[in-house]
C-alpha cells in the first residue's frame, strides 16, 4: 500500500508562489486605474476622488494691479517691465523701515524698483517715426514712381505697430491706415521690436520697404535712455510730381504784369487776391464815428445827429441818422446805404459810364475826430468815435 500524500494546497512545493502574489496584486491594481484602452462608454468609467476644492482663478494681484497669469488664455505670458517704486509717504527718519534684526531694511537702499505689467506701466507710450516708400506709376509719362510719406507708430505696451498715411483731398489714392495695428513679423522669423527701428535704415513690412527718415523728440529721448541714440533726421525725399506742384513766383521785387498773370493762370496758378486777404484780416471790424450836420435847407435851423460806419473789410460806408424823441420825423434811419462812397457831391452815373478809380472813393484816412468832411454834398462834423 502506498502511503498517503498530504497536500498543503496548490502552492505547496512551490517556494516562489508566495512571493509572486503581491506583485500580481500590484499589477492588477495598476491595470484597474489605467483607462487608456477602455472605451469611453457609460458604465466603463469611474469617478476620481477630488483632492482640492478651491475655486480656480486666472488673475493675480501684482503691485495693486490685477493681472491674468494663466498661459494659454491670452496670447502669451504677460509682459512685465521694471519701473520705479512709488515714494513711501511715511516718515521713517534714519532708523530704517523696521526695527527687528531679521527684517531690518535700510532707508532708501532696497526696493527702489519693482515690476509692473507693460499694459499698465507703458500705456499711451508710443514711438513715432516718419518714413516714406516708393510706389511705381505706369499710367503717366511724367513720372516713374510716386513717393508716399507715412507715419510709423510703435506701441510699447504690447509691441504692436501701425502705419498711417495723411489723407490728401482729391488725390485718388486710398490713404489713411495703410497697415492696421498688430505685431509685424520679421522676414527671417519672429516679430519686430523697438530695437529694429532706426533712423536712416529701411523697414521691410510684408514685402514693402519703408525708409525711416525721422522721429519725434519723445522717441529720441526713449532711445537715449536705453543707451542707443538715433541718427540725425534725413532730408524729405521729393519726387517728380511733388516738384511739379511747387510754384515759383519769380524773384522778389519784380512787379507782376498782365502778361505774367495770364501765364500763371494758364499754368494752373494765379495771382494773390488782395481783396480776399483784406476781408480775412478785417472782417467784422467797423470804425464808428459820431457826427452832426447843420441842415440849412429846412425853414428853420436844425442840427441833426448821425453815425458814420466805415467797414474795414471792403472799404464801404454807411450813414445812419439818430432821431431824437418826439422829433416829428418818419423813422427811416438809413441816410446812406452801405456801399462805396465817392468823394464830393453825389452824381448819377449810367451803366455806360466808366468805373471810377479806387482813389476817388472815401477811405478811413479821410475821417478824423474834430474835423469836418464833405459826404454826398453835406458837411458833417465828427465830434467823437468809439473805443475801437
């Protein structure tokens, strides 16, 4: 008879079986959490345990300014610049800002500068450059190209640029904003910065080459603070069309003749309108004189008061009569309507009579307080004038 064999189980006789059980259990636990190959269907997932219960936030307070710090929400990480810290209005004296040893800070040594977001510290800080570019002209035989002048604006707060051109009336060219405000790419890659803008150099923007000729005083001071000064401004470039628009009146001191005026009008110019210049300078400016006239034509002697108005804009005269109360006369105050007043007696002229020269009419030099003047055949005595 064979002796009975006592079996301790399936792992009996296998010494490594007991050691393999924990490894298998860890592998099984790892496979339970690996949901890579599990289809995303109802009943196949499990709810993860939440570890943090705080509210997510994308803003942070930096020097009292709320700044968005989360990358991916905006275009890139917020730009910070080094600015001078605001002066501390508290009076500390010579003992420093604190009295403890571990936190002692000397007065005026540490913390003179801080960081601030660029959109807050550099707001409304714009670099202005003046430039031009040449545009080909193929429809005209008088010129081959046209030089167009523009203004290049660089905004320091977000490193964006903008190109504007001043509008000209009846130019026939679409002007105004040539390139809208955004970040200009470099031809070799990346974006343009303020270091790429230099007076006297060219700027390549989308295949169009701009010649930078000048900048404003603020831009020059900004580059001086950065340690790189701008070059002196260049002369304004002129094309054939601009040279044709320049008017040459000839040497000074030579009187203009009728032939010269005719040639100027034929070429598109014209002589200066002297009457228009007088109107622009003396419009709404009137000299007022107070006068009296002794009327000897009535049966009884009468002294009648008048106002003599001289309009400096067109050398015209108007005479108004100032009726006293209860004088018995009809209320028609206009004695002479506004117009050119000839010297001497009033005479009637027909349409075929030649016009009088300018020297035959009354001017402002003919009026003076305390003297008599003959107007329309009447003798007026000027006894006063207004302040003007």
